[in-house]
């Protein structure tokens, strides 16, 4: 399962998450560096909609529908 968490990357490269994250061991992560403050509110809307969309996306039927697109390791 994927989680999206807002954070700040400090000038020294240290990543500071803006909310607690509970995981049960080391995990890979992707950090996307955004431009300065998003004044349009689009980013906040995307974060807020994630939970609502996850209810539809995180279903076995969705996994089956997209299974053909999984990459080979």
C-alpha cells in the first residue's frame, strides 16, 4: 500500500515529514521536490482527496483490473 505524506526538504537535504508515519520496518520512498509554496491550493486538494480515492482504488477488483500492467522484477 502506498502512503502520501507531506514534508519539507531542508537546505541540507534532510527530509522532515509533516505528520507521523507508522511502518513496520525500512521502506523505500520517492521524494518529489516541488516549487516554492503552492498558492493555488491544488497540492492540498490532492492530499485531502487521497483518502477518499483510496476507498475506490484499494479494492481487489481494481488490483485485478490493473494486474496486467505490473512490471517484472
